[in-house]
C-alpha cells in the first residue's frame, strides 16, 4: 500500500510538553537545488520529564538533538533555552521510524544567554 505515512500523526504538543530545549547552532536551511528556505536551529533536549509509560524509558530523549526548521531568517544565540512558537509540524520518518522532522513558524528565546 502507498501513501500510508500521511495518515500517521505525531503529537508534538504531547511530546514536547515536559521537555526543555537549548540552542546549539543555527545554519541555513536549503532545498536540494540550493535555494535558501530559512534557517535550521539545532537544539539539545536538556530536560525530559515525559512519561513514556515505562520506567526503563525515563528520560529516554535527554541530550538528543532536535533540528527546528524555520521558514524565515532569524537569529538565535547559542546556549539559550528556546521553545518553538506558532504552528509546529512534526513528522516521524526513517527506516526505523526514529527520525523527527520539525518545522516551526518561529523560535522563542525563553532564557537569555548567561554572562
């Protein structure tokens, strides 16, 4: 059967509810032709209090990286707490369904850089 993946819905709100994200770096987001689509904000999950339903999975995604694709130019300093803002579209992909693609409208800086 074809096209089944478009019926799989990833609940970003539930997944991200009990997580903290820290910015690591920002780079250009380009399509395969080289056209700039916006920026990619790479973030580290610094807090994972999500209940995955099993004690063995406690903090299962702590220190995993997430890349937020933002379809416009923004500046996000490194090592600040961030949160995706606006409409979030998250899709699971990969042979083992263990990759996550996240496109967001904007990134909110929750905590300014420490001096």
